[in-house]
């Protein structure tokens, strides 16, 4: 579904990505792990069109998405979250969620006057969906609260809520549970598993919380210093000496 | 000796009260972890201690003096260091400049050595010393934020989710470092979500729920308490 | 109730740029107005009542000027409005006062004013006369062939520009530079460079108030001088606030202010405000107030229609302090004669020019 | 009677400025585009309608439509190259664009309707719509009704856009580009559309103004006018249309009432005029101090 | 006219406006809003110096120094009175507040000193000729003063603890507080610095030309253009922006575009094609827009991401 081939990116003298490749199959959950600064977020930024890459190839459903604007990539069914949660301060939680719904007719100026009724109906539908999602991310109580007033963890939850609402074909989640309390994290893991199972969606997840990775992923990619170290099923990765040394155990490796 | 004493403080944002009478204390040789669900008021508590929010009721005493109404910079000068949960670096400043800023209250001599010590603690930062903070990865920023707060060797260090976004190996390192810092004479309050590691190096633990202190116990006791583990630490 | 009414003052309105771009000129207007009012009321007022002027600020903004006339006409119900100095203000305000049958006397000089309507009067000669005379002055005096023109970028300045150009062409002269400057700027060196780049023999045009001061000063500092001198329309506008050395020898025209009346006005002004007037506009508003007072008395009524008719009657017999003194209106309600005086700046004073 | 006419005049001006405030509020309050050259659209609308009606002899309504289109087009033109700029850069760039438009109409005196017209001479004799069939003494009432109609139309259209999904995207764009981009919103397109819609309505306001004053010249469109409209939407409460209208009324009132106050103060005209402007300035400051979010806070959209 | 003269003219203008623009940009950096009242500090400073110089007969340099100090203190007073209550407010709210304040200050000056134009008691300056360039002693003084002030500003920003604290406060005020920086004090210093630079600029304009209550307002737009041109928040950018503005205005009006288009007569014969002087103000804006298209945050602006 998503294929990344030999992507390079440097910022001045720093080689952030030095030939990274990975692929994510339709309907699977792939993990992306690696030490801090290994280039995970940079890769996300490149896939989603926020950064330009220096070299390499990225295909989504067989089509190249090189050089497309971020919003076009999103419309092709790939939506990402940000590591540092973004929460427009003057939009309420519900508005935040509604914003994410795709194909909104009401975003077209003229349709607002030509097809008001349809827009109204669609809004209602979206609203119900948004309320359901607010329930899942435990923000229903705050539904009319400005997003700017949320706690750190709640902002992270809201990010997740927005992608759920956007309901793309492939989700790119950058540390979705960092700062979220562990009990809720477990629930969210179940939610993701459900979506994958019932809707056959695809996920690529960056996470430093190994519980999440081990629970969720079908395949884990390990990145070190901007290149692939290895990939494999969680069980394999867990035992891989190189991964243990570079990432999991607490020696001075960074 | 009690270093920090919080007596039944009420605090919040504007009209919205978040903390409803929280009390706690901290001895000068302690590490204390605060856990609790999202939005329970943990960050709000740290902001109140640091002086960003002024409690409507209650008292905060530090080293025996009433510091309830001191501004954050005055708190920094009496020896409280703080690492916020979000926005905890100076984006346009380079790593070295940021560390320099962390040592703002200190005399300039010995600064170089101090920075070198910090670099020993976080070797990544040495590599990145000429980079702007905005060019760091999420985890590197987190380290920089900690490093900045450590520049002065504060008596009390408030850490708001220091391990969020850190790779597992780094996380282990960071907690080791926190312990080292503690041995060098700082009392520490840590707010954490994934609290296993934090609890391992802590003396005591507070559980904050809905702006109130729900529970208080020695750290090892918490790790043994299955009910609490299930409710707050995810089993 | 008749007795009480008799004591009530007759109120007329004035719109003056007290603040904003033209505030310096506005100051003189307020003062000229006050001097005339004091005289009239000491002399017994109008219709046995005292004359009062409600002064509104136009902020040198058309919209604000409109607000002001609406208030004066709709609320204060004045029969006469004086002013609208800036033609961007006089034109729209004139349209309204004219449509409401209220008399307006302006001292704007744009030729466009002619068409406003029967209730609209101009008490200052329009630009074409002034510009033509200025060019004539330059040609006769300096035998000039190569002209530079500098004007401020307003309806007034452009009027001067247009008519100066016409006159120069008629006389077979050559225009080597044509510069419009924006008001109220601190630096006119680029504009000066342009005027003098082609070495004009004379520079004609018009410079206003504080800008003129800057322009002359900077020209002096840069050593820029037309070979045969400056010839300016409304020279007093340009030289009044300027530094004497920088305007030495600058020539130009003014509406003739000489004569007993004008001298008396200048003395009164000096006495009352401790300094001579900076511009001629105090003179014009002074005449406007007097003309109004005379017209009201002549008509024996404060009704606009009567005042309008009376204005034509009283103007020819009135000797004013501005523009040569003869304030006779032509059929358009504009000035029939405007007598200009050739002046030169000597030791910081404007004196009558003699070859 | 006179008082009534004055009131009608006030209300006509309030309606014209109301349209300006609504359109600026749409761009700035909702879309976060701090446009400091709003007066440019006002100006282009005024001139377009004037020239269409006077030179092409079209009907007033066609003139207004022309104003709508021309200002929208100009908004489109300037928003294409500048849409990538950050807020403050944008603010000053638009301020510059506004001045360039004014300088254009000031310096290009061939844009005129005859002798002594165009450039700083201004254009006189702009016809008032339906003047021949409406008696003079009720004409102001008619014009009041007309401007009210346009104000209502503007309000209705902008309100509908703000309250729906379109407005939601704008509010998100107001704070940050990356999030809406990541959700598939073409932010540049939204920005351009917002500018065009706001600009077009400001053009209507321009047309309405000059068909009432029957005169136009470039000095109607100094930067100060934009500042005044800004003060209107800030005082009323930025981000919501009701606030923008209330703010318009308040600032208008400030300007007028200070004129009346002075009639009762025995102070010299010079000083008085200064004091009047000082009090207008101070009142703006005071309103901002006590009502930081304006009189009417931005309404939270509750579900 | 000689090309050197044009450069010198540009330099004089750049010196005056540059001081104002640096002040604006420095305050913008910390206070995070475009202060529309900034130029009024220039006006107030110039008039205070006038009172001391002309009315009280003080030496102009002494008068200037006192005026600069007084304006600095006045700005702090205004901050305490008004802006301190608006610390968390949106930048637009602050902008509009400063707009209102600007109207009040401008007309306050008018009410106190009147609308008549004024000049300092420095007599008429007779120009000297150096390498074919005419320049008056006061203009030399203006250029020197502004160069010296810029060096001082540079040293303050780069070498002092205050400069360091300003950078931190600008980048993240809350975190700066946690580092022990009394941000409110920094804000006060910044007001002081910005306003006194403005006052200095105002006095320079007054020395070079004259004083009127609208002298600040009338340079507002170019001053803003300069700060934007250089990149908001960057004092060095403001200096460069001022130079660019001065040069383009002077050279732009002086250059015969006809000669350029025809490569000095090589192709066709077209001369006397000048930019109409009425568009002088537009030159700086067009330059500004072109620069922003090339670099969206100004020549030396902070780049994000
Ligand atoms: N805008 C940038 N400019 C310069 N360098 C950058 C920039 N963004 C990232 N880098 C560098 O690229 C490398 C990879 O960063 P990236 O954010 O992708 O790491 P990451 O794997 O997401 O780490 P983490 O787990 O800490 O979030 C880092 O060394 C970082 O300093
Ligand atoms: N700036 C603010 N303005 C208004 N309300 C706020 C603000 N910041 C936080 N809150 C509210 O205060 C409550 C407590 O927030 P706080 O940040 O203290 O939670 P927390 O315990 O740190 O949560 P987390 O684990 O998610 O970081 C939340 O309900 C939040 O909505
Ligand atoms: Mg990352
Ligand atoms: Mg928190």
C-alpha cells in the first residue's frame, strides 16, 4: 500500500535520512521505532509532503506521490498526526473533530447556498460520529471546551481523535500515546486493533512505548541514524541483539 | 527536613478551579512521583508551585519561607528548577545558547566546565551543540529541556513528564541521571504517566485525581499494590 | 417670546481642517475667524443679535467633513457654512449644502467648484488665473525658456500644474521636469534631484506650508537653484514658515493683501496671537465671515435664500483683506476679479517686487 | 425633522461601514488574515461603480455588481503572490497595497469622466439611484433602506459561511497551517477565497458610499479609514459578526457624539479639536482594556 | 547631480528612519505586536527636545539626551498603565490599542505644542563640500549618531546579559522565567530602548527638517516597510532595510528608465522615461513586496522549520 524506497534527506550537514526503505501492506499495522533523532519524524514529514526529500521514491497505492502538496496527499487517503500535538486554541473539541471529516460539501462556498439542506444533513451525520469519537478518547465531557485549554495528554488524545474522524485509508501516527495515561493507552490500542480488523485500514506507528508496539504491530521497522537497521515481527525484534543494544537497553548508545 | 510544603492549595485558570485543596510535602533528600489520569491537574500543580499560577487559597513554603506569591523567576533564583511538559525549549536558540540561558542566574566563570559536564550527561547534545533547538528531534528536545534546568544545580527540580518521547534506552539513562542529580543534592518532583521507572527511583508517590490527592504512599508500596497498578499504571 | 428670540445669537457654521494634514492652515483659519467675529460683535452683531460660528473639524478627511456639514445643517440648522478648504472636502460638502439650500462659502481654488450649484460661493480666485499669471511673471521677468514645474499632489496643485503647462506651451517654452510631491514627508531630496536634473532656467509651481520649508531647506543644502529663480503661485504659502536664507530671492504671486484693511488685519493678528499669520487663509475666512454678516444684515433675514441673493449685492461694495480686496462674485458665485501682486522674498520678508 | 435626517445620514454611513467591518471581520477575525489595506477594496469598488455608471451609463445595480467583481478580482490578484506570507508581514504588505491603489487613482488622472475630473480633482456628479422617481425629502430614507438591504445580504452570506464547515476551516487556518494541511485542506485556496469574498463585499460598500455622496476622490481612502474599521471590529469583538456591527455603531457614535459634546464646552476650537481626537483615542484604548475580547465575545459554536 | 550625492542623500534618510525602525523591530520582538504608537514617541521626543532647546535655552545635545530619557520613561509608564493589562491579549488587540494610543498621543502633542511648525535653535546649516558631495555638519552628525547608536544596540544585544535575556524572552517567555529571568523587567527595558531610539530618530528628523505634531505619523508607513523589509524582530535587518529604502527612493526617481531599457541608446532611442514622482511612496512598497516574494520573512527575518 505504502512503499518507501531509499529516501535521503539532509539538513545542511546533518544526514537525517540516509537511504530508508520500508513498505506497509494493506490492512496491517506497521511499527517504526528507533533511537531519538534516528529520523522517524523526518520520514513522516517526507511521506506526508511537509518536507521535500533529497532522493528516493514514495508510492501510495502504486502511485508516486513525489512533490505533492501535503493536502493532496491527505486527500489521497494518507493522514498523519504530529509528534508535538497541535490543537487550534480557539476551536472547541467538537469543532476540532468535525474539521477533520473529509469531503465536506460545506467547505465549498457556493454549495452553502445551493445545497444547504444536504450540508445540514451531512453535518448532523458528522456530528454524531464526532460525539462517538469524543467518547472513545474520553473528551466527551469537554466537547464544548476550547482545545487550547486541554492538558498535555488530552491534546495528544485529540490528535488521535481527529485522525479517527478523518478516517483515511492509511494512518501515520507519531507517538500517539506519549503522555496519555497507561490505562487509556490500553483502551486506545484496542480501538486501533478494532479499526484495522473491521475496516481493513492500514497503520504506520511511531512509538517509544514498547507495550504498544508489541501489542499492535504486525511488522516492526527499526531505524538507526537515518537508515534501516532491521525489520521483523515483534517477537523477532524483541530478541534482536542489535536492536537491544541500539534502542532497548540502557547503555550509553545515543 | 521539609524542603517544600504545600498546604491545601486551590488553583486554576481564570474562573476554572482545577486544584481543590491539594497538600503535599517533600523532604530535601527525596524524589517524589506524582501520577494520575490525564487532566487530573498534575501539570497545574507544578505550574502553581513554580508560580505561573497563583493559588486562590493555601500556602506554599520552601526552605521554611513562604513563597506562595513569588514569581517564577524569583522561584528560579531561590533554587527551583522546572521543566515544563510542553514548549520546554527556546526554538531559535542553539543548544549551547540554551544551556547558557539555563545558567542565567549563575556567575559566568565555570560555565564552560558546567556545560561540558552536561554534555557528558547527554552526549547527543554535544554533537548538536550548534544546532537550533527547533532542529532537534522530539526526544533530543526533551533532553535539552532537562539539561537546561540542570545547569544551575537547583535545590528542587520539578519535572513534568521528562521521559515522554524518549527512546527506551534513553529513558533508562535519563532516570539514572535523575538519580545522580538527586545524589548531588537536589530534591525532585516527577510527574509521569508511564511511572514504573520513575517509581523505582522515588521515595514516595502521590496520586492526583480530579484535582485532589487521592492517595499517598511510599513508592515501593505502590508498585506492589495491584489495585492501584491496574487503575493508574495499566496493569 | 419675540424678545427672547431677539437675544438668541444668529448661528452659522464653519468647517475647518483643525486636525490632520492641513492643520497648520487650519490654525490660521480659526484665528481669522475669531478676529472677524470679535469685530462684528463689537460693532453690534447682525440683525441686532450677536453672530456665532459653530466650528467643526474636518480632520482633513472628506468623510469627516461630510459628517460635519450634515450635523451643521440637520441639527444646528445653520443657514451658512464657511469653509471646506481642501477641495476633496469642499466638493462633497458643497454638494450637500447646495442640495439642502444652505449657502456655503469656500476658499478652495479648484476650477471644478464652479459647477457645484447656486448656493455655493468661492471667495478665492481659481487656479487658472493664478497659474497663468505666475508663468507670465517668469517669462517677463527672466525671459525663461526652460521650465521646471513642482506642485503638491492635490487638486489645487494639479490645477496649478495643468494651467502652468498650458501657459508655458502657449508661450513656446519647454518643460524639462514635472514633479508632483506628496504632502507631509520628511525627505524631498529625490524630488528635487528630478526637478533640477535637466537644469531648468526657472522653476514654477506651488509649494505648501511645512513641505515648502523642507523643500527649500534641502534645495539650499544641496546647492540646487534654478538659474533665473523660483516663481511660485501663492508664494506666501511657501515662504511663510520657511527659513529666511533658504528662500532669499524666491519670487511669486499672492492675492493682493496690501491696503489699509489688510494691514489692519495683520496688525490685529500679530497683536492677538503674538506672531504674524503663516498663511493667507486667515484673510480669506475673515472676509467670508464679514461678507456673511453683511449679507444677513442686508437681507434683514437669516434665511439662506435671502442671504444667497444678498451676497451678490454686498460683495461689490465690501473691501476685503484678501485677494486684492474686491470680492465681487460672477454669475457662478466665483470671484470676478482676483488681483495678484508680484512679490519677492528679501531677508525673510515678502516684499513687493520691483525690477 | 432635522434630527431625524441627521440620524438617517448616520445610519446610512453606519451601514456602509458595517459592510466594511463585516467583510474585514470575515478576513481578519475569522480567517486570521490581518488585512491592513482593506480600504483598497473600498476604493476600487467606489471607482468601479462610479466609472461604470458615469461612462458606460449602466444601471446603479450593475455598477454595484461591477464594484463587487472588480474588488474581488483585485483581492484575487494580491492574494496570489502574498498568500504565503506570515500574518504581520501580510499586514504591512496589504497596507502597502492599499496605498498603491490610492496612489494609482491619485496619479492617473486620465481615469476621469471629463474635464477637471479624475486624480485629485475627484469625480463629481455621480448619479444617485432612482433619484428621479423618489421625492427628495424621502430619498435619504430610501437610501437607508437600500444600504440596509445590502448590509443584510452581506450579513446573511458571511454568517452562513462562518457558521458552516467553511468557517471552521478558516478558524483552524487562523492559528496554524500544518494541521489543516495534514487534514487535506488546501489552505492557500481557502485564503484566496476568503480574501476575494471579503474584498468583493468591501467593494459594495465603496459603491454605496459614493452613490450617496455623489462625489469621490482618492482622499476618501487614506490608510486611516482602514484603521478605523479595525477599531470597529476590535471594539465590537473580533471574530463574530454581531460584534462587528455593534463595534461599527460604537465607533461611529464616538466620532459623532464627541462633536456634540464640544458644543457645550467653552474651549477654543483648536484645543477642542485636539481634545476630541484625544478622547477618541483614549476611548479606543479604554474599551480594549476593559473588554479585551470586545463587547461581544467570539461565539463558541456549541453542539 | 553626482551619484555620490544620491548615495549620501539615501544615507541621511536611512539614518533617520533606521533608528525608528530598529526601535520598532526590537519592541516587536519581545512584545509581539506592531506598535502603531511607536512613531509618536519620535514626535514626543522631538518636541520635548524642542522645549528644552528653544524655550529653556538648553544646549541641543543635552536637550536631546534628556528628551530621550524622558520618552523612555514615558513609554514605561504607558506600559504600566495600559499594556500590562493586555499581556495575554491577541496581537491584533494590542495593535488596535496602540492605534488608539497613537491618536491620543499625536493629538496630545498638538494640544500642548500647537500645529505650527518648529525648528531647533541650531541656525541654518551651511553645507560643506567633500569629494563633490554637499553635506551639512548636522547631517554628518546625524549619520554618525545613528551609526554609533546602531553599534551600541548591537553590543547591547550581543554582549550583555540584557540582550541575552531579551532573546530568551522573545523565544519563550514562560521558559525564560523558569531560567530566572524577570521577564517584566525585560519588557520594561525593551519599551525604554524602543521608545528612546524612536525619540532619537525623531530628534534627528527634527534636526534635519522641522517639527510638527504629525512628523511621526507621516513616517509611519516607511518605518513599517523598513522593519518588514529587513525581517521583523531583527535589528540588523532594519538597518539593511533602511538603506535599501533610502537607496531605492533616491535612485529610483533619479534613474532614466528609458536609458536602461534601451541599454543606453543601443537599441532604439528612448530617454526621459522616469518613474512619476507621485509614485515615490509606491517604490518602497513594491521593493518590499518583491523582497517578500523572494524571502517571505524579510531579508534577515527568522525562518521557521
Ligand atoms: N528542521 C530540521 N533542521 C535540521 N535538522 C533537523 C530538522 N528536523 C530534524 N532534524 C534532525 O534530523 C534528525 C532526525 O530527527 P527526527 O525528528 O526525524 O527524529 P526522530 O526519529 O523522530 O526522533 P524522536 O524519537 O526523538 O522524535 C535529528 O538529528 C534532528 O536533529
Ligand atoms: N491554559 C489552560 N486554560 C484553561 N484550562 C486549562 C489550561 N491548561 C489546562 N487546563 C485544564 O486544567 C485541567 C488540568 O490540566 P493539567 O494540565 O493540570 O492536567 P495533567 O494532569 O497535567 O494532564 P496530562 O497528564 O494530560 O498532562 C484540564 O481539565 C485542562 O482542561
Ligand atoms: Mg520524532
Ligand atoms: Mg500535564
